[in-house]
């Protein structure tokens, strides 16, 4: 999504305050080009949704790993205790 920018009006405003025509055209084009890479509110909302989704996925993966490792830890502790207990 691009930002609306009236280049003719901007160029006229620059020349009205005494900036030469060629320089005003160059500044106008530079400003117009810089607007092409700006993020809009919609872009930011989409990014936020993607980040929240990724965060939830990572949280779920972390919980799965923690539960799995807890079972492994309990199993190892039980095997050590039982091996010493039986001797």
C-alpha cells in the first residue's frame, strides 16, 4: 500500500520559498521514493498478527519439550533409585 503524495503541490511549495526548479524536482522525487518503503498501519497489524502466531507456536513447542523432558527426568530418577534399592 502506498502513501498518497502530491508531487506537483510539493514542488510548487519548494519553488515558492526560493528553491531552484531543478533542486525542487530532485527533492520531490527523493521524498516520493522514500514513501514507497513506509509501513502502513495495516502492514503493522499484519506483522503483529504474524508475530503473535509465531509466539504461540513457540510457546506450545516449549511446553511440549518441557513435559517430555520432565517424563524422561522422572524415568531416569526412578531407574537410579530402583537400581540402588534392589542392591
